[in-house]
């Protein structure tokens, strides 16, 4: 019985000690001090992780545009679209203001645009509501400005090109071919390669390009849903100025040595999604290795927000 009383007494004293206000204050101070240290340590780790993530993201961006030139116009036609230039001394991209061209598109280029617009208006599959002539399109004029100044172009606001943008790109290419041929220059192989992610997109681009046959520009479409023998025959028969293709089928034809794109002048990559990885992007990088000429590139990608800020930060 005595032992039981002592045990009960010990229990009571323990309970009183827990209720002691001084003990509570000391406990809170110790707990608060520990929590502050843990919080600071957590914040430092978080900052390190953020910094590491930013550098990793920037490194991925640099690798993703390694196939492009040293000057890139970003989102042309926007009110504040920038130009980024590669600084070889600091191994980084720097932002520059947009440059203007005092010239204007040729009559031949405008004729090409009008031919495309007239043909598409008569085509039942296209429901484009033409509010103004194609030659007055703001994006097209700025694209032409960047192209004639030798810059690559990257559109980061959406993965797919519009009919208007396709029309301006192909008409500008046709105009360049016309001017070069007047100067006595001849092309050994296609001038323009338009890479697309699907057969459906290839069809849409092909319909725009088809309108340029009246000015002597031939286009061959390549994709895996058609006979490869038929496509090889078309490449040999037409010797096309433009090729519209999915990357997988083009790589297959390149491996068979049935098409030569080494002297390509303009590469368009449509429907590229961020982050820049996966089979489509890997195929594009493989195709780029077959091109050795003086190349300009246009890329339409569904890119992450603040692309330029992240790239030049």
C-alpha cells in the first residue's frame, strides 16, 4: 500500500511539473529556436534547389535551340518583340531591340500571296475569314523583315502555324528562289523543308504550297501513311523546291539516299512542344545533321512562359 501511495505521489508531481508556467515558457523558447533554425535551413535548401532548377532549365533551353542561328527574332509582329544574339565571348544570349528594314516586299512576293489567298478562298476545307489581304498581315511583314536581315525566327506563343504564317513563309521562299535564279544561281536540291508532326498538318501546309505551282514552285509531301516507293518516284520526277514532311519518313528516305537536303536554305519546324524532348525533337536533331548549307530556321513551339527572360537571365 505504501509503495502504491508513492507511485501516485510521483504521478501527481509529474502532472504539476507539466503545468508549471515557467516550464511551458522554456519549452516554447526551445521549440521556437529549433523551429527558426529548421525554417532557415529549409529556406536555404529551397533557394539552392531553385537556383539549381533555373540553371538546369537554362541549360536545357540553350541545348534546345542549338540547331538555330546566332540571331533569333522572337514572336515577330508583337508590340515589343525582341531579337536575341549569341555573345561568343560570354557564351550566352543577349537581348537586342528589333531592327527595321527600309525596303518592302517585291511584287512577285505579293503576287504569290494573292495566288494563295484566291486559291484558299475557293477551297471548301478552309474556313479562314479573310478580313484583309494577306500582304497586309502584320506578322508576315515582320517575318519578311527578319528573314531578309538574315535572322532565324522563333514563335513561342503556340505550337502550330496559321494559314497566314504558312503563306508568308512559303511566298518569301518562292520570292528568294525567283531572285536568286535571275542572278544566275541554281539550286541543287530543295530550298525549303517544312517539318510537321502529323499527316494532317502536312496536308494543310501542302494545300497552301500547292497554290504556288503557277509560279513554278513544286512541293512533295512525305509521311508514313503513303507508299514510300511512290514518294521516291515523286522526288525524282518533280525535283521539288519545297518538301513538307514528318521527321520519321524523311529520316527513312535520307537513310536510303533518295533525297539530298545538304544544301537546304530554309528549315521550318512546326508543332514543337515544350519541354524540347521526345521522339519528334530527337528526329529533328538527327535531320539537322544532314544539312550543311547556310541555313535559316523558323520554329513554331508551344514554349514555356517568359522564354526570353529565362534564356538571357
